[in-house]
């Protein structure tokens, strides 16, 4: 069975991600949570960590944190998440 992906910035949206995860699982579906944020995420919520997402984009969370342009950070995390979801 395929899983429904939940992409969230878990440093700020962990409660919302947990809520979606619960609703989806209550309906019998599997979930995969991908953290696309750069802050500290709660332990154990992400199935795919922000570091893994960043690595899929060819970078690291540390390097992205040093990046000053938010649009470039968002693009990199989106690219990494897209590669992992394929």
C-alpha cells in the first residue's frame, strides 16, 4: 500500500502535521512525514528528516541555515523533497 506524504516544517508545524497524520491514519492510509524545515523538529515525528531532504538536494541543513535568501532555501528543500517522493 502506498503512503500519503505529509510535507511540513516540523519546527513550526509539528502539531498540524500530527493532526493530519492522525486523520489520514484513522481512514486506513499509511503516512510518510517529510520535514522540510530547518529548525529543531520534535523527535520521532519525521519519517524523513530535514537533513535527508537537504542531502537529496545536494546540500546540508547547516549550509541552508547559513543561506540568507529564503527563496533559495525553499527551492532547495522543495527540490530535495521532490526527488525523494519520486
